[in-house]
C-alpha cells in the first residue's frame, strides 16, 4: 500500500462566475521515502492539489469527489480533528514565499519552538535544542543568534531554509514543497534543492515537489506527474517522462528546458494560453495549443492509457501509435464512437470499426487517414532524447 494514494480528485471553486474546476481528475501514488514531482505551468492546479491534500483550501474551494488516502486512512470527509493531526504530524507544507508562513512579529526561535512543542513530546529545553539542531541541519550558521532574530533580518534563501527547518521539525512522513525555490535566484535555488535532497536521504521522508520547471525535478524525483488544466496528462517514473514522453504537452515542456543535447540551440517555449477552467472543452484541453492535434482531439477527451507498467498518458497520439501497430485494445479505444456519430470526419475513415483498418492500411495508403492519425512518429519530437 502506498503511503499516499490520490484517486480521481476533483476540486472546484464555487465563484460568482460559476464553478472553476481547478483540479479535474488527478490520481497518483506516493510511496514512503520517495520523491514525487508535480509539474505544470501556472494555473494548472498544482497548488490546489496540494491544498486539497492538506484541506487548507480557500473558503470557496471544495473537494467535489475523489479519494485521498494516507496510510490507508481516507482523508476526504474525515473531519477537522483528523486533519489537524495530519497537518501537524504527518504532512508538512512549505510555500513559495516563506513570508506567508513566517510570522514577521515573532522571533525565529519562538516560531520554531512553538512548532516543536505543539507537534512533539519535547519539553522547552529539548525543543530549544531541537530547534538549534534543525537550523544547523538546514545550514544556518550561528543558530543560537538566529533564534533571537526576526524573519526580516534574513535573506530570502535563509528564510526558505528556516521554513524547511520548521516544516521538518515535527518529523513528517511527507513534505510538500510548493515551488519552494521559485522566488529565489538561481544559485540559491540550487542550494535549497541540494539541501532538500540531502535531508530527504537523511530523514527518509517522502516529498512532493511542486514546480512549473521540469528541469528542477530532473535530478531529485522518482516519479513525475505532469498536470495540465487540472488533470494529469501524463505520469510515470522520471526516466519514462524524460526519455519516453507520451503527451504533446510534456514534449513541449521538455523542448523548453535546456539539456546537454540542445546546448547552443534555441529553446522552444510552448505558445498559446491555458484554457478557461470555467468552460472546459469537450476534447483534449491542450488541443488549441497542440501542433499535433487531430480532429478527434477537439471532439473527445483522451482517456488515460497505460504506456507500460510505470507510465500512463492521456493523448490520442498513443492510441494512433498503437493502432498503427495493430494493437487490438488500442484500436478499440480509438474506435469508441463519439457522442455525435453523425459527424464522420472526427475520426477518419468515418466508421468506428475502420479505425483498425486505418492502422493496418497505413503502409499501403496513408493519405486518407491523415486527419485521424498524422504520419509523423510522435516519439521523434521528444526533446530529451
Ligand atoms: N481562491 C480561488 N478562487 C477561485 N479560483 C481559484 C482559487 N484558487 C485557485 N483557483 C483556480 O484554480 C486554478 C489552479 O490554481 P493553482 O492550483 O493555484 O495553480 P498552480 O498550478 O499555478 O499552482 C487557477 O487557475 C484558478 O483558476
Ligand atoms: S490528445 Fe491530441 S491535442 Fe491532446 S496532446 Fe494529444 S495529440 Fe495533442
Ligand atoms: Mg501554485
């Protein structure tokens, strides 16, 4: 059993303008002592996923459906008493801007001590010693002096380290780091990431590392969830995501980060804007920005498909690839009729059953199938090969 199991999570904000479907069917597992990356551009639902796990959503936000199990215990609907225990003792979160969590009017020492006294059985002297130990652990020099200082007396990088110390003080099973380095300059970013890796190894906790930058998670994550428009479009082991990307959005992300093989080449950002979460489209949410979009992509949302035992992706291109190889199972997915069967041009050739023929007949005559499944091999486009 995984330490954390998130299954088909849906979280919405009920606003005057309507229901904003911020998280729209996210699933993943996190094993004890592992590092999971949640990656996606701004507004894709990463923070709302984290806040749903912690149940610290803004008042208009509500978990609409789905399951979040911690060590087998269901947290959705578990109530505030259970969640207080979870938040204090089992899962800690650090935010992008540590000043949102550090109280500017209290000394660092007081805040660290309070966290330790509240969440562990230590007495005041032991809590003091532990606070000093935690500050040393996160590479803060002269910790005795720092304990008496206020947050504003420290740089952004130091404040983030103090936040990490505070989050770890209660020895959580899971640390959620929500863009912990985004507000910091590059050198400090690297130091904080290195520190988190070191602490993760020493303390053996599991980490959920949330970032908009796929480059950040490259080194430290065991598994990666790529989010787009509130859903995961792809998830799998870090190797699978980096070396065998199977969603066009992930491929776009990979093309937009520098790698050894792209050194000297111009990076290609993903153009276009994210979709409106108030009005989610019927088809693939990435379709308006996807160079490889086919007619079916606009008509029908792709379902999550197993690429292999370590990898899932929701992209029609995979169905097309499998259909090309004559896979009966994928052909049947491709062949599912759209809701309006009077529109035969959605998948061409027109009839559902001919999708299998589409795959088999492509070597002889591909021209009549190009609308349904383009001839380009999608794997050629991956930028991280
Ligand atoms: N308090 C709120 N009220 C209404 N909508 C919200 C609120 N917080 C977040 N959202 C919506 O949820 C989407 C996802 O937000 P978020 O999870 O913060 O994105 P990110 O991936 O950048 O962390 C946002 O684009 C926004 O539309
Ligand atoms: S399903 Fe279609 S639109 Fe969506 S990413 Fe795949 S190819 Fe592009
Ligand atoms: Mg966020």
